[in-house]
């Protein structure tokens, strides 16, 4: 999936949300490549979720895991990223393995 998007595909609004939520381009690529289908997608939208081993500090607290959700549409054969969410915590539900970041 990484071949379908580049950092140039990330519009300014999404880049701002990524910074606010602590999400990297690499995490988006891994989520798209290895993640499972998001259960909360709206009609006409696709989404992937992935849980990363984290064990790092975010806003003053250390978290064991980081769950990334990426939402997108495919229009004319091109992926259009819509938004990205991040949750920090532990024991997130998984459908596949995890990556350490």
C-alpha cells in the first residue's frame, strides 16, 4: 500500500492533525499495509486500524501501546487520505500482530 501514497498526498489539514495526534507518515504506511478493517467506517469510506507497541511518553505520560486508525477513499484508482486518529493506552483489541515503533 505504501506505493499508493507519498508524503505529497497528505494535505495541510491532515498534516496538522497528524502533528496534533502524534502520528507519523511511517505509521500511516504500516497501518495501511498491515492493519485490519476499521469497524467504524462510514458508507463510501474505507479505514484500517493497527496497534503499535509504544512504551514511550505522550503528553507527559508513558503508554504501552498506540492505536492508529487511517480513513480514506479510493477515487479514480488513487487513494485520498481523509483523516487519521491515534489512541494511546494498553490492551487494545487486535486482529493481527503488532509493530514496535
